[in-house]
């Protein structure tokens, strides 16, 4: 009798264990591929590169030697810090750079949009930007808060193409500095949060990223405002961060680049989109090879190898590092050396004249 009771208990336990393993949530399910194919991780870029999209908010006081050590391991020749801010913060950041590694860092200025619509705001903003450039800023970074969160003195949302900002974009063209701008976010953040949304897991784990047509405006409206601004200022070079959120529709992005020759694109945070369409993306890189720039966005050295592998290799079906960004696997684009050189450093050098040419291969 005891043996029978033991057997029944064991059977119940086993059945419960199997049932639990089958009641797995999507968040938990993350299988390791059993596919065995040639390929390996690439921990160092084939050519020295310029990271056009990085953020180092503590640059005024930080020990830059730590950054340099990690940069050298990746073969990063120059880091562009987009978070230079303005005024004294910018000067302090540049002082640290110039005293230690003047040829390894570039610093961009930022604009404070508080007070838009108030007396003399445009004149003050232009004067401050001019001063920042005179102090050493090499470009202007515009955060996604413009179009999403920034409001004027009357509490109204400031549109990306607000005419009160025109003097800023005009000055950048006159001074010959690029504007790197991030507008909106992936369109999926505006789409219904249902079983068809590719970013469902990201929205579930980060619910504050969910948007709607009235929070604060539709995705289409914000993106259109950005394009309006590009078209209105043809003499200013704009670097559209995250490929303008069209990395998942390269046909449309190509059409926009044909229409706006002053628009460049950075690949930061969209490598997963490129890595799932290797043939299509390779054709895009070939056609627009003079207007695409390398950028990572978040400073996490351990994530750079995925970028190198997508761009340089012909490997198949290798993992991405953030399931909530992409639950699919990557494929290599196998870009030729000349396109890699342009992507890694040549295109950025045209937009940021004065970089130390000794950091890059001589041809």
C-alpha cells in the first residue's frame, strides 16, 4: 500500500512539473538555437571607426583613459559625444578632452528649448549656439523631446518644424556643422499593443513608451514635421538618427533620401532591422554608401560585436542581444571594404572636418 501511495504521489509530481514547463510565458521562452553553421563573433572592427552617436553626460569630470581602453579594444578611433550640453558644461567637457585626448573625442552642443515663444528666445538660442561652436562644439544634437515633450511658454507642444526654430537650423548651415536629430520613436510604439505588434514585449516591460495619436501627436505627424524641416533648410546637413525609423522599410527610406540630399542616416539602435534583411540591406548600403554613418547610441562595449558581425560577415542566424528589441536572429551583410570604410569613418570625416587623419588608414 505504501509503495502504491508513493508511486501515485511521484506521478502527480511529475505531471505537475510537466504542466508547469508547458505553461511558460513569452517573456520566459528564449530558446537557444541548435543550428550549427560556420561563423564567429567579431570583437574588433575591421577598420578604425567613428561612433557618431554616443552619450557621455559625465565627460566634464570623468577619467577618459577608461573610455580610451575600451575604445581601443573595439578599434574605435573617435567617439562623438552628443551630450555636451551648452555653456559652462560644454566648456568643461572640452577642457577635459583637450587636456588629455584631443584627437579621440568630438563634442556636440545641445539647445535648451525652455522659453520658446518668449521675448528674444530665438536670438538668445542662436547666440548661445554660436558661442558653443566657437568654444569647440563640432555639431548640434537634438533629442526626441523636441516634438514629444518640449512645450513653449503657452504650454503648447513645439513641433519639430516650428518656424521659431528656423534661425538655429540656418545657423548650423552657415557654420558648416551637422545636426544629428532623433525624432519620435519606432512606429510600433503608436500601433495597437496586441499580438501583431513586434515591440509588444518592450511595451509590456516599458509601458511608458506606449504612444497614441494624441500622446502627444501621431507618429506620421512628427516624422512629417522632421522632413518638412529638412526640406526647408537644404543648406544644412542633417544626420537622421536610427535611420529615421525607416530601417524596416528601406524602400521608403531610399525614396526620402532621393528627395532630401541633405539627409544622412545613422544606424544606431536599428542593427536588428538590418540583420534580418541582409540582401535588401546590402543593396541599400551599396546605393547610399556615401550617406550612412556608424553609430551605436548606448555605450555598452559588449554590444558592439553584433554590429561588426552584421556589417562585416556573411554569417547566418546568430543571436541579437535584446529580446525585447528583436526576438529574431541576425544575418551578415558582408559589406565590401570600400563601403565599410565609408560607413566606419570616411562619411563622418566629410561631415566633421578637422579630424586627425593619422587615426585612419592611408590609401
